[in-house]
C-alpha cells in the first residue's frame, strides 16, 4: 500500500487527476468490433470478389448514413443514456452523502459497467460501511 500511496497518490509523476476515471464515461471500441464482426458475417468469409465487396461496402455506407441521422436525433442510444444516468446518480451520491463509501461506489458501479458484482464483504480500508 505504501508503494501505491508514494507512486500513484502522492507522487509527482502520476497524480490522481491524470489517471482517475471518476466522472468519465466508459469508452471502448466494442461498437467498432461489433460492426466488423457483423460485416464479416454478412460477407460470408474473407475471400470476396472485388465487386461483391464494393457492393457490400456501399450497403454499409448507406446504413451508416441512416445510423448517424438516428444517433443525431437521439433515437438510437437509449441504453447508453440510461446506463450513464445511473452511473452519474451513483457518482452524485458518492460526492454528496457522507455514509456512501468508496467500496460501495465501486460495488454499485461495477454492476452497471459489466465488471461486477463485487462482493459486499470486500475490504474497506478504514471506511465505515453503512
């Protein structure tokens, strides 16, 4: 624990504001990976004749135009908006409620982003759990 405090919390090189993701939304390339997998499935393999590939990419370009319009009109991202709303509510409670511990913040937010659940009996490192 001394190493973490010395290097990551109190050190001059890596300050918490440089590496903390508190109040930062999740950013991944999962959407791109999903699109790529779907494109490969629609192509039925990897050895497409050139003109078949051009036709497939043209169809994809048309779909992207529609998707961009729907996202701009906020008609597609409902699931992400709901998840972010819940995460921001958890962050607000953490900042505003004295009894809301860091351990509870981690437990509740990990369930939302798909890395949890974290057991309720994790070590609190001196924090008072409710």
